[in-house]
C-alpha cells in the first residue's frame, strides 16, 4: 500500500472504529469533555503547556475521576487526589495493577515483556527476581554503598575540574547515576568520556523527553512511518540501547562461571540454568536490563538535578545541610549510610525535592482487564489509566504553601523526622517503584558527599534560574541551568 493510500484510508477506518467503540462503551462512564470524531480529545492539549498541568484543568471541572478519548479508540481515565489514587492502587490494587498493551509505542518497544510493561505471572516473577537481586547487593565484589561513594568521589573530581566556572552539570549527574546501574548489572563502570556511554545516555534522554501520552503516534500508528516522526527517534534510541545490552549479555555468557557470580547478568544466567520456567529467558533478561538502565538513570539523575537547582536557589537550606554534615561527619571521611539518622535535615531536603519536583507527575499507564466498578463509575476494560501524582504532591489541602521549597515540613520542632503518608513520588501498590531504596540511597550519598565538599551557587551576574517544570515526555525536567560549583 502506498503512503497516499494509507493517508486516504486511515481516517475512514478511524471513523468506523470510533463509532464502533462509542456503541460498545459501557454505561456510567466517568465524566469528561465530549470527544470529537477521529481525534477524540487530543486537540485539547497539543500546546506547549506541560501535560500534567493540562490534565489538572479537568479535575477542577469534572472531579477526581475523568474520562477522555484519545485518538479514535482509546479510553483514557485520569485519577486525581490521594483518596481516589489510594483506593485504586491499594484497595483495588489487584484490578488496577496491569499495564496497557494497546498503545502503539508501548507495544512496539516492550512487546509486553520485562518489568515495566510486562503483565501477569511473568511480570510477578521478574519483579520478585529483580527485587531480590537489587536487595542482595552482595552481588559483585564491592558493596553498593562503597560503589556509590567511589562514584561520588569521581563526580567530585569532575566538578572540581570546572574550577568554579558556570557549567551545566546534568550530564555529569546522569553518567554518575548510570554507572551505579551499570555496576549492578554488568559489574563494571564506564568512563565518562567513553563515546558509547555518551551515546547510551543520549538515548535515555531521547526516550524520557519524547515518549508521552499525547504523542499522536500512539493512536495513529501510521504516523510513525512518516519522515520526522518523533516516535521513530524513540525506536532508534531503544534499538541502540537493546543492541548494547545484548552485546554485554553475550560477553557475560562467554566468561560465565557459576561459582563466581559477578553481577546481575550472571545472577540471571545462573537462574536460566536452574529454572525451567519460561520467563527466565534471554529475551526477558535483556528487557529487564534495559528497563533498569533507562528508568534507574533518568529518574535519579533528574531528581539530583532538581535538588541542586533547589539548593542554589535556597541558599539557607543549603547552609543548613552543610552545617549538619560539618557537625556530624566533618571533612575527614566520606558521608555514609550510617550517618543517616544524624543527617535529618539533609533527609528532609531530599524528601522535599521528591515532593516538589514530582519528576513522575503521571504514573506510567495502568489498565484493567475487565470492565471495573470504581467509585461509582465503570472503568472500561483496557482503558489507559493515568494516576496524577502531582495532584497529591502539591495538593493545597495536604501541604501548606505547596509550591514552596520547605524541607522543615518533614521535621518536628525538635528537628526529628516527621513521616508523611501523602509523600508518594514512587507511587503505591503492586506496581510501585522497584528502585525506591536504591534511589533513596543514591540521593543521600551523592548529595551528602557533594555538599560536604562544595557549595552550589548561581553564576555571578545571572538571574535566578527558573524552577518551572518542563514536561514533554515521561519525567518532569528542570529548564537547563548553569551552576558554579565552589569548593568549601
Ligand atoms: C527518584 C527516583 C525514582 C522515582 C521518583 C521513581 C518513580 C517511579 C514511579 C512513579 C513508578 C511507577 C509506579 C506505578 O506504576 O504505580 C516507578 C516504577 C518503576 N521504577 Fe522507579 N523511580 C525512581 C527510581 C528508580 C530506580 C533507581 C530504578 C531501578 C533500579 C527504578 C525502577 C523502576 C521500575 C522497574 C518500575 C516499574 C515497576 C513495575 O511496573 O512493576 N526506579 N518508579
């Protein structure tokens, strides 16, 4: 079929499907804006406003559960606020724990395999295997804590080499965090200047800044075959990541010794030898690796970039963190996990960063396998369900002055830890973040060790950088900014 024929036929097919879907939609759907034929509500948010903000306007108008139709076919359900999100992900967690497989980009990238977009028994087993492997950081020669401290030292050398001059340090943060994952998975770190490493990080950037619920290719797959399709850049980046993972697995296979387990890949190869379950195969192993490498790098390094931005724009907070480190750790040794109880202000600063930056404002899509009753509405089976975490993390009914950076909200008057059940940046329920403990460990050790040695300052003569969130893809990024990293 020629491209012209595709163009002529596709809209007709869409209209027929649209009519079909409307007719078979269950009654009692959640409220929402009226969809147009073919495009549904897609045109409502094709502008430059961050998508999570665009979605918030529906909450004001329709309440905590809203139905949209994106493209000709796709029911999209938005869930806002702690009460409704908790009800779905905890009380009805078994109904809502699935990931959709109908969105074109997800289907093409993940084929329903791996952890992030797998489902059913296979997902459960891979998740359990990976959680145990991540917990058992005895894998490899060095403990995870030592690895992060080593990497923090290398980052410090790199930052020192900038000589206090204004720099965009985001790439350095990405490489540091990617190296922690690389160490867990492949047992080795990569050099910051290695062109292959730089390309891998670029691929992760592409995936996390382009993939979005509003990408029309999700609903009109034929668009992905046009030149300049954004989805194509994502497919290319993903293919490149996958080729690299397969190459490293092959190298591991060639040198594998079951009596000397070096890393995650070896652990998996060993499981492959012993278990006759079909989930433990190379296809799943390489998908888990790509999942961990992508998700583990972007999320934590983006959070670090936000933390540094908040520290330089709130020098009083930075000073309090440094004073606490000076008094409890000094400068003669590295900050370690055993200091955590003493470094309560730093801990509160990390929590406040996770809350305010809210890097995953819309949880990766969930779905239900059957028409599901929820809060008085019917959620149609195979809907794409987006949980709006930002509506919880900046809810003015939960947080006082929610748009302000204020770590003290996580501390009692005596400066002790104050737990807040509404702090859910890692989501909740059966699909909640699998890397939460690793991420918290990295944030504490990287930030603690950087603040021990440096002060982050706005470059002289420059305006205060913006703290507006940019949300073009999966995670919310800060606008690019320059910082002077000045030794203490
Ligand atoms: C600050 C850092 C991080 C944040 C804020 C974060 C947040 C999230 C969120 C919101 C989800 C979606 C949960 C849901 O669908 O209900 C998620 C899932 C996931 N995260 Fe993280 N994450 C972070 C770091 C990491 C790291 C370091 C890793 C890897 C080692 C990781 C691996 C995963 C995986 C594999 C999933 C999918 C879990 C599943 O579907 O079963 N994350 N994360």
